[in-house]
């Protein structure tokens, strides 16, 4: 299910990149707010299409009304990792499409 029409966006960063960023933050003894991310955002509808392509499926999302009031719902997010990169030289190494492939591998042989 997708809230609304699926056009909201998010910056999807692979967990391995986040863990590496946390390790660097600890090593550099960072204090404050840092935002590791890819700096690229994808619509939820696009994510569904990419999942279908990767898994060889043709599943249409079910759209439902968003229970979160529009006044507080954040429709679009995209990380700005510049502060993290400046402090640690961190940058994402796993693209969204590669991360998606890695996640989908667990489903290649079916349940």
C-alpha cells in the first residue's frame, strides 16, 4: 500500500553505507547532526516499478488515503551529506539500483 498517489519522494541509502558512516562518525568523534545519504530521491511509484523490474513481477500498488495530516506529513526528502563528507570524507558507495538488487536477491528463489 502507498499513501496518497505515490509521488512522494525519499532518499534511499543502503544500510551498509549508513553503517560505514556511523563508524566514521565514531572514529572522528563527531558531535552534532550529520545526514548521510545519497543526495538522490525517488518517487515511491518509481520504487514499485524498479522492484517489479528486478523481481520480474507486475504488481500495481494499492493507494490509500494518507492518515497523517498534510500539515505535518513530509512529502519529499533528500539528504544533504555535505557536512558528513567534509568531516569524514564519507560518501555513498552503493547506488539505489544496486542496493535494490541486493535486497531482492533474497527473493530470487521464492519462499
